[in-house]
């Protein structure tokens, strides 16, 4: 699923999903949210035509790192809200 530093685009008929591997936190929101689209055992691992564009966009917006983004073919582009900022907190002593 990741390992590279490049951004790769996966084009569907009504939506294009981009993935930036270096940003991925492996939270699995995508894989758990739409396994018919996001399947790390297949190549390509993102298949945008596996679900309705609006449903796919909804799952992409859940990506906590911002590694996934999308652009709708009809109606222009949409960039998800900025990713959630995650910080490690030291355990209480």
C-alpha cells in the first residue's frame, strides 16, 4: 500500500483518487470503509469505479492523514478538510 514517496492518481469514470504514500498512517479507514474499492491485495489497490463517487468521496474524507484526496469529474474538484493533527502524548507517570 505504501512505501514510496510519490503521489499516485487512480482515475475512475466520475472520480479520481490520489494517494500520497509517505503521508499514510495506516489507520485503514479506507480499507474498512470501502473494501470493494481499497484492496491492498490487488493491483491497482484503489479501484474508483468500485463504488458510487459520492460514497467514495465520503470514505476518502475520513482519511486522518490526508494521504487520500479526490477530484470529481463532474462539478469540479473537492479537497477534503485539512487532516487531523495527531500527536503522541507521553503516558502519565
